[in-house]
């Protein structure tokens, strides 16, 4: 896998995790569920920044782990605020409800936003977004390493399973070495070799 492909894969996974956790936490916190197109659009917009945040094209190393964790935590906190604002403003697929007007406009209906007032943060919403931020930081910071270690464990288990399995011995058809046959020297007859008579 090339460096650019790794960047796109990491960015795609990171943005999908962050956006999905933010949408779920926003809904569980009492907000209207965001439209699927908004969630997909937000995830698509965050692919490149998330790839850069995840460390670019190189896997993380120990020396920069603390700096990387701080960068992920700060970015995730800001992203949760942005997600809350966008999900609150854009709202759910049913953006509003019609309310009859009491003014003298002949029953003209005014549309009132269904999510009016939900842009403010209350305790369940705040707790849900903080929980999503913590889960996102944990997944983004340690998820790749856990997956790689899990894959190594599966490969080692399969290799051990195959190597400990006993197969029947295959009989050897040919010996390792074929013995050389030495011919005894043949003495030539004194009269010569006889053959058919010559045609005259």
C-alpha cells in the first residue's frame, strides 16, 4: 500500500468513526437525529484532515505518541462542538412544522424550525458529546494498534494450528542415493569377434 493510499484509508476510517459517534451522541443527548446525507457529507469532508491528524502516511511511533494524543484530543473536542452546531442548525430530515398564524394574513402558515432552541447545550447533550469525544479519542489513538496486534495474533494462531497438525508420512519411492553399479572388466577374446559371414 502506498503512502497516499494509507492516508486515504486512515482518513476515511477516522472521519467515519468521528462523524458516526458524534451523530449517535447528538441523538442520544436529546437532539434530533441528523439526516443521513448530512452525516455522509460531514464524513466525506473530513477525510483529508483526519488522515493528516492520524499521522499522515507513516504509522505512529513512540516518540511522538504523547504529542499525537494531545493533537487528537484537541481536534476531537473542537470537532464535537462543530458537529453539535451543524447537527442542531441543519436538524433532522423534517426541518420544520407548519404552525397556524394568529395574525391577519388569512390563515397563512409559517414554518417554525423544529430544532429551534436545540442549538443551546444542556446537560444530557453535553454529557453525550463528551462521551463521544472520549470514545473517538480512544478509537483514533489506539484503534489501529489494537487492530494490527489482533491481526498478528490471528496470523500466529493460524500458523501454529497448521504447523502442529500431523500429516501422515509419505513413503519414499526412490532412495536418497542410487548405488552405482560397477561393471567387471571384460577380456577381449584372442580370435576376435565372430559375426555373420561376409557376403561375396
